[in-house]
C-alpha cells in the first residue's frame, strides 16, 4: 500500500513577487535529514546547469556561501537558496520527495519544461 504525500507548500517568492518554487513538507523533512544536526550556516542550493539528455539538469548541493542576489527561504531550520540565473527555469516548479519500494528521491514538477528525459533529471 502506498501512502500519499501531502503537499503543503513552502513558497520561495521571485524578485517580482510572483510565486516561483514550491517545496513540499516531505522535501523539507528530507532536506533537514540530509543537512543533519550541524546545519547551522548551511543551505541547500537548488539550480540548473547545461547537460543531461534533454539540455538542462537540476542541481542540488549543500552551500555555506549565500550571495545577496540569491533568493532564500527558511522553514523548520532548513534554508533553501536559488540563484538569480536559475530562478527563471524553476518558476512554478514543485520540489517533492517521494519514497517507494524500488526507489526514492527528490522529484521536480516543472511546468516550464517542454520535455524531459525518462529519469526525470534533465529537461528542456
């Protein structure tokens, strides 16, 4: 039996004030677990880079340097940052974390993607 993930959004506003990135409770919980108890001063940076089968790939890594131009949110001790060059590609995207019997991981639901690869790690 599969348990449904409740999507309670945390929204990172864009510089224009429009909603840009939604992060579910499941994703926040997994990010907190990944950052660990020594997360003070650290954040999860979400971005995009050229590459992958469809042209662009999502990136996620722990960051300890945050630029003034970065968009930042903090919730439940979790800080997420997105650089200004990545924000246009991520506008309207929902980041979720799904656990399954065969695989688990972060899932990007990006309305800006005109196509994506079968693994879901790259988009166009």
